[in-house]
C-alpha cells in the first residue's frame, strides 16, 4: 500500500498538471518541434475572461484586499501603417471592481468604484501587435487622471498584454529557453517609462480534452522596473512576476494564463497579486477597414444637458449644453494619444 502511494505521489509530482487537472493530458511533440505564432487575420475575434486579485501591504503593515473581473473582446482590424504591425481593438464588458483604500483615505471607495466601472464598461482601446506577439503600440492614460482611478484603469490596460506573449519565430522543443527585453515610454521624460527582462521556457505539451486543443506550456519569469517622472521628481517601482501560460499552437492564440506578481513601491506598499485569464477564439467576422491613422481621443462629458451625456443626473430646464464636444457630437481636438476613458453607452461610438 505504501509503495502504491509513493508511486502515485511520484507520478503526480513529475507532470503536476496531469494529476492536478484531469482536463489536460500530456502529449508528445513533433520531432521537428512546434512553431508558435498568432492568427491576426482581419476580422478574427478573441474573447477573454479576466480575474484579478491582490493584497496590498502598507508600510505600517496594514492590509487592503481588492480585485476586479471583466470580459474583453479583441477584434483584429488589419495592418496599420501609423504604428506598425496589426491594429487590434479591445472592448471591455461585464466589469466588476472590488477596490479597497486605506481607512484614512479622503476618497470615497464607492465613488471610486462607480467612476472606474463607468470608465471601463464599454471602453474601447486600439493597440498594435505583430505575429510574434510583440506589442508595438499601447496608448497611455491621460496625465490628469487621479492616482487611484489611474491605478484601476492602468491595470486593465496592462491586462491586454496578457493576450499576446512574445514568442520566437522558430520551432520550439521541450526545455527551449529565450529572453525578451521590453520598453514603453521615453526614458528620462515626463510620464511613465517601463523596462523589463522576460525569460520564457517550454515546459511541455498537453491536450485539453474538453476542447481537444493541443497546447504548449510555457513558464515565464519577469523582472520589471517602472519609473514615473513628474515635474516634482521621479518614482521607481519594481515588479517580479512568475507566469504559467498555455499556447494553442495549432489554432495560433494564447489559450490560458495564470500569473503571480510581487510589486515593491518604496515608501508606499508591497503588493501580492494574482491574475487568471482565459481566451477563446471565435469565428472570424467581416470587419470594415479601420481608418489608416485613426487615434482615439479623450472625451469627458459631465454636463447632463449635453446630447451625448450618459450619467444619472437630469438636465435642468433652461440650462445650456456644454462639454467636451459640441451639439453635433464632434470629438475634442486631436493631439493626445490616449484611450477613450469616458462613461460609455451600451454601444459607445469610436473616435476614428
């Protein structure tokens, strides 16, 4: 009996996934290896479910638990000469935010959650990626956003990158390893600058029995430094991340990702975060070509008398409409490369 138990424990410890998840079966990879790439055919649709949880430990050891979940639909638009690669539009829905703040915070948590939810629900963001999964362009948030609201929205934007892990354009075999360096922003300039080193290893090949999908298992470690520079000075935050991902090599997309992260923010807090994202591939649908150089604009309409206002307040009789757009619904002047962070109707218009 003891011998049988010992053998069972040994078998489960080696391919942990095979015993821990009965929906997965280990398979042999082709002798020539497996090449990973993304299907970026115009009109292709990907649907994602995102669940994020985290615990923030302050310098005085006080703890705050928070998290959010939402659905994301990615629509592949096609080649984009403005930023390179392929343009993809992400649309958020079913947003559920559970956010915590320190007890002494002057900000109303209810107001913050309601504001962030209204900003994310129906939000559409354009970004660019190539077939290797490298993000070529991701918009920055407006600089005048409050810090707490920025934290929620930035995390939602960063989640888009989990749909496209960077992969090498060559056949891969078990134990193959590669490194990637990534940067975003301008070093030493006002705003956010990010640099990171990502190390990825092929950790086996599996078949998901429920969908009959063949998957390449990847284990990833990442060290990241983020510097935010303002007129008053700069602040550096470091992140350490471990990730397990499953790439559908036959269907050419990232199927599932589980991530654990530690964020050290000197003088403020240490954050322990977990992220679970599942993607599915839908049948490609015809899509009208996007404008060659379309950039989303920031629109913030707070006047209840404005024809595009979608808030809960009533227009008072006799009040004249004002706001970021005129009565004809024109977008504000161009000049800021930022996602359309604004309360959105059920089917929000896109600025193109």
